[in-house]
C-alpha cells in the first residue's frame, strides 16, 4: 500500500500538475543594521549604551495574468530583529494603473499622507509607560486583517496630480467587556501633487474610523482626521503635519479611553552630495482614563526633537549618526523612563 501511495503521488506531481505554472517571478531584498545606541533618561543617574543589531530579508512574488492584471504578494523571512516570518496580502495592479490590496490591506488615510521628513537612525527611549499622547500622525491607524484598500490611478477624476483611496476592514472578534479590538473599519484618503516653479508640493491625508468590539467603551476603536504637506526644492525638502481625534489605547496591556488627541509633526531634509542632513519634530497631547465608559480627563503629553547625518560610503552601505531629545509627561508628571536623550552610531548595509 505504501508503494502505491508513493507512485500515485509521483503521478500527480509529474502529470496532474503539468499544466500549472511552476513559479511566479520572485525578487528579494534585505538589510543588516549594526551599531551602538545609548540613552540617558531622567530616571537614571548615568547613561547606558549597548550594541544594536537588526536584519531583514524580504521576498516579493508577482505574475501578470493574460488580462494584463498583475498579481503580487510576498513575505519576510525575518523582520528586523524579531526573527518572525510575516506574509503579505495580495495586491492586484490593473492595466489602468489602479491597485487593489486584499488581506492586511492597510488604511487609505495613512497611505495617502504626505511624508514629513524625520531623523533616521535607531535612537529612542524604551521605558515602560502608560502615556496615551500621540507620537506621530497615524496614531489611530488600526483595522482587521480581512479587508481591502483601493488606490486610484493617477489624475483621479480628471484632476492632474490627484490620487484617491478607499479602504475597509471587517472584524468578527465578538463583543466583549474587557478588551478593545477593531471591528468594522472604514477610511478614505486623498493625495495631491503639484509643481510651482522649482518646488514640488505634496498634500495628503484623510479620515479613519474603526468600531470598537468592547461593549462598555464610549469611544470608537479609532476616529481620526490627519493631513500632511511637504515641499521639495532641489536638495531641500520640508514638511509639516497635523492629526486630531479620539481612540482606544492599549498601552502596556492596560486599555484606556483617549479623547482630545492631537499630534503635530515637522521636519526638514537636505542632501549634499553623499551626505543627508535631517531634523524632525513631534508634539502630541491627549486626555485618557482607564475607566471604560468615561471621557478622558487626565492629560498626557509627548515631545521629540531629533537630528541625523547619513553618509553614503558606497552603494549599499550608509553610515548614520543620530541624536534625539524626548520629553514625556503622564497626568502632569514627568515620565522619567521616557524623558531624556538618546543617540545612535552605526551602518546600514542593503542588498
């Protein structure tokens, strides 16, 4: 019987699958980051430092159907330093230039945000905190993995430089009274690019809303409006962004109702030959409360100023130095583990 099963398996492999495409086209890329990072927080008497090593390896797969529609997906063999394999959803790219992301699709408002320059490097403070203030523009960016995001082709609705996006996620986590997860979510986004003289201006953003699975909370899982703008003239790029809304925060395992959340980001980047200088600024504030069913009333805040210098040593190898100063406050009291300074010196090798 065992021999018969082996023969049957061989026949299926050699004959039954003969008419099926053997493999999609594949490409791969990756990077290795090695360096030293250090920090000096308000909660420690002396600064600390240590080695910092990360790696990633990504495989991209794609094939084009007879209709001209491109089907693409991929996976990470390793994602930075977590050693975990992460698969991507499916992306359909149509002949008119529009795209449809399926499974782990993302949200239209965040994908259409204009990019605000920020400092590179692996600086940062990692102390435990229950601070609910935003540290970036897409602070309410959440959705169930089952869903889609549609990206329009260029010049949407006949307007040169305009792109639009619509997304939705459909959760089925069940109603609970102790945890907060995203149920059904919806998002819309717009991106507009125009040129004025020697300057290219990009404006983008949108609206995001996700229902909360929790039956006792007042807030939606997320409800946010965000917009950002950047302007590039020659080697100089500057940008600024603003976001506002409410959401449910799950920080360090403790969920909280968050109201009046606002975030501002700003930054600039200048390229001079092989050297790139960048500075970034972020400021956030919100009111939170751990009691479900009540409006947030305790004010948290966060502030970051960071700068970096990148030097392209040779193609594929970049040296980086970065420095950051952070100030976090929880209910008017300094969060010592997340306030202070940090730095990073290292190299990024890509292929």
